[in-house]
C-alpha cells in the first residue's frame, strides 16, 4: 500500500482527515476539492492538488469520493465529462458518501458499462474518529473490488463490514443514521423528565453512561450536552438531509417509518428556530426546554 497512488474527491470535514490517514500510511494522495481552504489543508498535509477530474482519473487507479448529496454524485459519475467516461476500465471508485440507494444504483450501472469497479463504502463515526482512523466502514459491491481496496480502507477505519454485492451498504447507512438521529430526540425527552425531578444533566448522563442504554454516541456527546456548547460535528441541516433520504427510500420501498417521520419534524422545528447550523444534539437543549420550561426567576 505504501506506493499506492490514490485519488480523493471531497476533502471537507470528514474527507479531509480520512485522506490524511492515507497520506500517513504512505500513499500518494491526489485531491480534487473545490473549496480553497479545504484544498490548502490537504496540500499542507502532504496531498497533491489535481488540476481537474480528468487529470485525477489519469493519475489514480483507485479514487475515493466523499461528497454531500445525490445530485453531486450523479454529476460526478454520469456528467460530461464524468468519472464513468474518464476512468479507465479496471479502475475503482470507492464512494463513501451518504446518498440514496437509487442514486447509487444509477452510478453503479454507468460505471459497470465501462468495466469500472464500484464499491459503496459509507462510514459511521464522527470527525474525531475520522482523524483517529477509527471509523466503521459499511461496504457493498463486487467482493473482488472490496478485497482490492480493503487495505486502503484500513488506514482510516477500525472496523469494516462487507455486506453484499449491491446497495446493502447504502441501506445500512440509512438504518444507522435513523438510529443516530432518533437518539438525540429520545435523550432530549428523557432529560426533560429528569429535570422535573430536580436532577442535573451531569448526574443523569453519568448514570445513563453506566446503564444498559449506554452508547458510544451518548458518551462522546455527553460534554456537549452538559456544557450547552453545540458547535457542530454534524449539523441539524445535515441531519434533515439524511432523514429526507431515509423517508424517500422508505416511501419507495413501502416501509412505514412512523417514528422517523416524527423525528424528522423535530429537526425541522430546530431549523425553523435558527439552529440549522448547530450540532444535531441541540435537541437536548431546544426540545427539552419546550418540554420542561424553567420557571421564571
């Protein structure tokens, strides 16, 4: 792996630290990133900047992408020119974004027509875990493609799960994110009840963290909730985007998701309240306050 040349598209909050892990593992990393500050950070970490997508495809046989949404994925792969026309037969695209199974399937079909390998590999974990190289990767696609790139995935992940030949990883990412998003809402409601009983956030979260419902997510959000500093690792606006993907996919597949629909509306209320750019655990402040208002002084 030390001599591997890797392309990386999207060096933002997650993609930046992930690509740096590959640099640290000895790879030559060529980055395509539209944001000047993110691009500068990647270059300072040891990456090379690609002039354009065609140059990236010429240099790298394996390209990773970490991008915001379906629209960008479709343009990236199927646009003119897109990776489906620029990458060489036998090359591999490892697509790590949170996107819909439908958009991913369309990208897979376009790449397959050119004999380009395609691995769906969304990740679970925070920006801190990305920097530490301890993300979890959910992967699906041809097994041979997964085996080819698994040593590269190991540079930024502690756990890797191969799930199948098609869109299984996309579905599992939505499953995980539905539970992640719901955790903030459920914790907000529970803390509101505890406040009525004159319990402090500190005490409640200490006990919760040692109970049967303890979770890594609540553990690394604990200090945020106690301090009330909701500087974003993942914003309310981003969570709304993910819940829209969850609900759209559920509608397409005729899967009733009553609780997910309710949680989606709680994030909508947080957005309307002006909290769209705060961390999604801000529900523990805003939603809890609505449920358990403090008495006037």
